[in-house]
């Protein structure tokens, strides 16, 4: 049963964030510069409209100072006391240590600010369109991922002003579509709306306009080792967030313009667990080789028998084709473990534990938040 948190906003909610610690306050931002802070029960703790009334596009609690809430609005970043939303200063922090903040803007630039103080230490300029999402790698506070509407994913080492590597999702998607696309079938370009890194720090997911979540594995030396995708939504995928509080770090929750929210177990996906795929391929190859040896032995023993007629050969081929088809069905990619028909375009997802219960908070085109329980897992 879904619950709704109402009356916190008068316009469409654009973002949601959660504070660390047992109290776990939540904050939401909406069009018109509104910011609302909520308790875990959905009670409104505070509400403010920021100066200028530019849309509040991102809200983040400091991981080391829960009394600091950072909000991006227009071309500014403000820090708020979540229990006293009247006082503001300019600053922001995003990495685990609370020592650096990355701010992405419409020009495609990513600014990195040192904290405390808010001094700009880096400006990263490589995106050719809006930079829509940034994420620090867990356990690596100097590694930053940026993604944008130019369909580029970049990994940065903050000691340098050029990326360690860049992946063009349009090229990757076109290569995949050349193998799968049917004549007359069209796909939206993979404009990237949201990037998330699993708590292991090595698996990256990007929600894109083509309905896919594009996955990347980062190896030793911060090199890009492998990339792939999950077809998650029938329309653009707007949100993708790895969940840290379930059974393993490779649970991913996604939301899309199709009004769907989906939960995925990626622990056996080829990008996440290539060793499992390689092992299964080796096992299959050995079985095939064993069957071939047995078949050759049988054929050598049956040389004295009369040759098969045309009809018998046809029937034998049909049996072999059926066996192969059965294997393909077994190895077919599985879908989401949970799918929720939310019914409205998803603007933001915030996976969280509310009173110890795994949940997801959904912001959509309305002025209310919707909370879904994930306890059925």
C-alpha cells in the first residue's frame, strides 16, 4: 500500500535527498525554489522558498554534518540548516569525507569546491551540453563521475583537469542496435539523466533517454573494463540508484517517463560478474565438447548400420534444434525483481530505510511525495 506525503510543495517536486544517521530526515526540492524537510513519518519539519525562486534541482545532506543541507537552485548553491531554513550560505559537499563538492551546470562545466570555505579548486570542462549528473566513487573521494545530455560519461581524477576516460553512449548504443534493431525500429538517443555508483565503487549505472540503464565496470588503475546495458523502461529512464541497505550492493532501482519504478538484481549481470558468465561459458563448451565426443563415438560404432534416410535426417535435425532452443530460453535475461506502476512520470527516486523498513520515495509531476515499501523482498 502506497502512502503519500502531501502539502509540502505547491509545484512539481524535482529532487529528494536523505540525511545520514538514525533520524534520517528527508529533504525535497521543487519548481519555484521550494525546499521542504520531512521526518521519517512524513511530517513537515520545515519549508522555505529560496531567493530568486529558481527551481531547486538537487538536495544533498552533508555526510559528516547532518545539520547542513545543500541545495542547488539556478546558478547558485546554498547550504541550509534543515531545522532552521531561514539561514543560508553558499557552499556544497558531496564526497564521503565532506571535503569536496561537485556542482554540475547547464554550460557542461563541473566545478569542484573545497570544504570548509567553498573555495573552487577545479573547473572541469569537457561536456559539450548540459552536465546533468555527478557522483563521487565510494572509497575514492578524489574520483568523480560526470554524465550529461551530450551522451558522454566521464571519470575524473581531481588532481587533473582532463578525464581519465570518456565513454560515448551513442556509439555504444548504435553498436548494440546494429545487432538487435529491426527494420523501421527507432530508439531515442541516450541522453543521460542520472548517474549512480554502487557502494563497492567499481560499478556505475546511468539512466538514459533511450530507456536503458547503461552499466560500466571500473577496474584497477581506474580503467574502464567493460560496459553493457539493461533495457529498463519503455520510455526514457530518468532515475537509477544503487541501494546500499539490501542483501548486496548490486540492487538497482530505476524510474522512467513511462511511470514505472523497477527494482533490479544485477549481481549476475555480465558487467557486474564477468567471472560467473565466463564460468558458465566454459561449462557449456565442455558439455558441448563432451557431447561431440560421445556422438562421434556413436557414429563410429554405427558405421556398419544402414545410412539414414532423408526423412530420418530431417527428424534428427529437428530434435537437435529443439534442444538448442531450450538452452536459449533458460539463459534468457531476467526482468526486474519488482515493478511498481506509479502512473506518473518519475522525477526523482530516493531509496531509504524508514523506521528500519526498506522503502523508496518517489517524486513526480505532482506536489506530493509517494512512499513505496520494499519489504516484499
